[in-house]
C-alpha cells in the first residue's frame, strides 16, 4: 500500500460522536415529554342520561373522582417510566459509541499489522528469490561443465576424439568463467584435454594377435572335446559289453524258470480246470441269452422314447415353448373369443352407420345434381339477360346520340323509348342476376351438403374398415389362441408319454446293463478257465479217461489222501514260486535288454561326438593355417562353416556353439578392422576422474540451489499468506484478527442494548400517551352530571359487576365486544377492559397513538359505561348510540397544533447529531 493512503478513522472523532449522541438523545427525550398531551384523543361521552335506580349524584361524583385519581396515578407512573427509559437510552448510546470506536480502532490496528506483515514477508521473499536465482545459476553452470565433460567421455569412447576435445575445451572455458583462471576446477577440466592428446600419440594397435589367440583357444577347446569324447566312447563300449553279459544271464535264467513253471502246471489236477471251464461256458451262454433279451428290450424302449420325444418336439414347435402356462392360454383363448364377439358387434354397428351415411350421401348428391341443373339454367338466363341489356343500352346510346345530333320530337321519343327498353332490360338483368345468385347459393349449399355427407361417408367407411380389421384381427387372434391351447394340450400329452417312455427306457437300460455285466463276468470267467485249461476245445474223452484213471487211483490211494493233499499244496506252492521266479526273470531280461539298448545308443552317440569333434578340430586347424598365411577372408569362411556345423549338431545355445561364435567373431573383427584403437581405459579413467569432481560440484550446487529454493518457497508462502490477510482486510474481512471480531461482537451487543432501550422508551411513551388519553377521558366523564331516573320496581339495573376498567388499562386491546349479537348490555360481566395492558406488546406493533382507533375505543367505552348503569330497551340503546357517536365526532381536539414547532426542532437536532456521528474524518 502507498504511504500516503487515506485512512478513515472514526475513533479520532470520539468526542464529537459522544456529544452528538447525548444531544440527540436529550432532544428526543424532550420531544417525547413535550408531546405527552399532543395526541388526538376524544373524551368518553355518555350520549344518553345516566338513568340509575336508587343511585344518587353524590355517589356518582365520588366514583368519578376515584377514576380520575387512578388515571392520574397511571399518568405519573408512565411519566416516571419514560424518564427512566430516556436515561437508559443515553447510557446505552454512550456505550454503543464507545463500542464503535473500539471496532474502528481494532480494524485500524489489524490493517496496520497486516500491511506491516505483508511488507516484511515480501522483502524476505524477494531476498530469498535472489539467493535462489544465484544458486540456480551456479548449479546450471556447474551442470553445463559436467555435461561437457560427460560428452567428452562419450565422444572419446566412441572414437570421436575431435568432438571430445571440443567438448573438453567448452568445459575448460565454462570452468574459467565460473571458478576463475588457475582454479583447481579449471585445472581438472584441462586434465581431460591433456589425457585425450596423450592418447592421440598412439591411437591404434594390430588385431591379428587377437585372431591368433582366438584360434589357439578354440583349438585347445576342440582337443579337450576330442579327449572327452574318446573317454566317453571307451566307457560306453565297456558298459555295453557288461550289459550284454547281464542280458545273456537273464535270458538263460528266464528259460530255466519257464521250464519249471510248465512242469509245475502239468502236475495240477486237470479235472478241476475242465469242470471250471464247462461251468463258465454254461454261465456265459446263459448270460449271452439274457443280454440279448435285455438288448432287445432296451432297443424297444429306446424306440418308444424316441417316438415320444419326436411327438413332444413337434408339439413344442407348434406351441413355441416347452413350458406352457395352461391357465394363461385358456384365459387368452377366452379373451380372444370375447374380443371376437365385441368386434363383431362393433362391425355390425359400423356397417349400419356406413349404410346410413351412404344413403345420406346419395340424397345429397341428388340434391346437388338438381341444384347444378338449376344453376346451369340460371346462368344461361343471366347471359341472355346481359346480352339483352347490352343490346338495349347500345340502342339507347345510339338514340341518344341521334337526338343530340338531330334533336327533334321523333328522336326524343325514340330516345325515351330506348331508355324505357333499356330500363326494362336492366330490370330483367337484375332479376336474372338475382335468380342466378339464388341458384348459385343453392348449388353451394347442395355442394356443402354433398361435401359434408361425403366426409361423413368417408368417416363411416374408415370406422367400418377399422371395425372390420379389428374383427378380423380378433378372429385371427382367437384362432391362434385356440391353436396354441390345442398345441399346449398336445404338448402336455406328449410330455407325459415322454416321461413314461423315459421311465421304461431307464428300467430297460438298467436291466441291459445288469445283463451286460453278468455276461462280461461270465465271459471273463470262461476265458480264465480256458487259460487255466490251456485250450478252448479240450479232448473230453482223454480228459474223462484221465479223470477215471485218477479216480481209480484215488480210490486205491484212499489211505494216502491226506498225503496227496499235502503234496498238492506243495505242488501248488511250487507253481506259485516258479511263476514268481519266471516273472522276476522276465523283468530282469526286460531291464537288461533296455539297458543294453541304451548302452548301444550311448556308444553310438559317443562315437558320433568323437567323429564330430575331430571334424571341428580339423576345420579350426584349417582356419588357423589360412590366418597364418594372411588369408583372413578364407580363415573367416572356414570358421563360419565350422559354426554352421556346430549349430546343426548342438543348437544355438550350447557351449560348443558359443566357442565357435567367439572364433568367428574374432576373425570377423580382424577381417573388417586389421587394426583397432589403442586401449582407452586409462584415458577414460582420467576423464571419469574429472567427471567425478564436477559431479560432486554439481551435487553441492544443486543442494545449495534446492535449499535456497525451499527457503524461497517458504518465504513466498509466508508472503502470500500475509498478502492474502492484507487483501481480506482491505476487502473488509478481519476474520484473521480475533480482536476485531471481539470488538464487533461487543458493539453488536451495545447496539442491541441501545435498540432495546429505544424500544423500551417508545413503549413507555406509548403507555404514557395511553394514560394521558384515559385521564382526559376520565376528566371528561367526571365533568358531566348524570340525570336521575325514578325507580320502576325491583332494582335489577346494575345486577352484574361493572368491570369497565378492571385490571390494567386495556382500552385499545383490539376486539370490540360492546354490542355483539343480541342486546346483552347488562347480561353478565362487562369485560371491555379485562386483562393486562397489551397495547404495545408485540414489538411495538400495536397502534398506540392511532387517533381514529382511540376515538372508536373511547366511544365504545362510553357505550359500555352507559349500558352498565341502566337497563334500556333495544330501541333506546340504538338511539343513545347514534347520539353518542354524533357528539364524539363533534368534540374539539386539544394540543395537536402546539407540538409542531417542537417536532420540527427535534427533527433538526436529530439530523444534525446523526450527520455529525456519520462523518468520516480524513487524515
């Protein structure tokens, strides 16, 4: 903000504000007290004589005096309340002014603080930005030096020494600018140039030695492969010979075991094998018969199921679904039939309407034809009349011209005759025109009737067509619904058939599977028996003879039965042992055979490997010889052929392939580049050392830059925050300064107290005005003498309680219940002013000084007093009311004119005080 900015500070005018507030308050209080009796009021008026029974004048006078005294007491109390309220207004005005000064002072202090903070933080941020800019510049320059040295390193590594020297020279120049001449940093950059120049003195070396070394290495590798392959071949041959011996021994053991097994089997009782085979054959035959029967039943069930499913599929295709809702389909069929009936009735009605429309159209068309003929005749008559009128006119024009040319009585008579003829022709033309117009009107009317009838006919035709279409659609829908219902019923029947056929098929399938299992079991048993017997067609006679011989031998050897059983058991065990021995021998033969085959394959593979390695070594030796003869291209081609062979044998990722590829690569490098640059490692190390120095410098510079940037960011944030606070203050937002908020809250409270004091003063003044009005009314009522009226019997005149002014004064409460409904003037209690005084209860909303309302209320009070002191007839009461109202309107008003000057003076003083309080002082 500028130093000469204009500040508006209300607190510097504090004395004037206080004086103005006090003066304004005192003036308002004086005006209030001066205006006590300046309200437009009317005194209570009793229009009719106060007719009382058994009431004397002295008592009435005492009552009036008491009323006036009470009213005066209320006026005095209200005046005291006004004085107290005025004092409260003065005190709260002073407090409010002080609170306003505090608010202004707090805002001024907040503005100054915000401006000071904004200025100081802005300066700090500016300084931090300058530091950051300098650090950033240093870091950028150091980065450029480091980048140029890195470029020199890469260019030198790629063999571009001139570019490397240029980059190094740029680094030296930048280091001189940044760090100064003869600085350690500048000397470090010059070391890069010196290292590159030193390398340029011996830049290349011959590559033939590398190729020779590669050939020697591969030759050694190939020889090692040959030795390894020879060793593997020898081991494979030895292993194969050993495995061959093991196989021969296993085959011999297998033959021995087979012989023992056969001998053991021949010793088993062959009768049991025969019987088992016969039983198995019989069982198999029965199972085959049962299986055939089951298969036939299954085929029949399958056929029935397929037929049922086909029928079900056809029904579902017609129906369009496999899950029909029969209830919905039946309802749809019924609804469709109902729709057919409804549309049929509509179609009959539409046909009848169409016939009526057609008849009406025919009648209108006949009328139109008749009118058209009449129009044609009238048109012809009109044309004839026009021609006749034109002819008569021409004759008249000719006769008139003749009379003009040669005036005489004959020509004049001829002219008059021609005029008469013309008039007749004109009249005939008018009549013909009228007839033509009538015919045209009739034709238009007939045409309109035809058009209307035609439109009606078209509508009837459209309705008939729509009804016909609706009926056809309903018939089609009814047919479709009926067909769908029939299809659904057919589908249900087909589904039931499918379910039954499926059940039958399932049963038949289970039976067939059971029979098949029995048949398979029987066939397996028969096969086992045949295997045990050794034939499927045994010589039953020989077997029977053997059985008989065995039976005879058994009978003869009955005494040795137990021994025979034991021998049989032993023999069976021998069979089992022999079988196991045979199986073991067979396994050994198989294993030995496989081992021998694997050994043969390994031997062949070892021999192939040996041969290949010999071939590879031969190719490598040839390449070596070509290279020694300085035939680099031949050596490379030979090595490439070697590589191709190795890749075919071992693939692309084998160690042998890698060795051959290294040889080819070395020969290719020598062929393409007989010489290569000298070793750059030492030079690169020197450049890298310089690079490391500047990398450290760049790192330190970047750290300094980052620190300066962070410091600048923090300072800028503080400056922005201070600027934001200042902007808010300049825009009237002091939310950052709690003291301002506290002062404003205190001022709001003081303002509220001041407003409440003014409201209380207004209410007190209203009560005082009301008390004065009531006092004046009481005085008026006391000044009038009520007339006596003789007693008329029992005195029931004032039976109820007179509550005209019971409780506080509530004369202007709002509701007028004086003569509501029937005449109940003295029916019970008079509640005109019963209750508390609520004249200004609702936030001064009541119209306390409304002279018209006061006037009406006062008149009402007078009426009620009159009603409370006498018993009147309805007619007398109405008359008294009219007289009372008339007098109230004619009463003079007092004190209204005397307050005009005081009001004007008070307004001027208030305007002066408010203007002075609102003035802004400029410093």
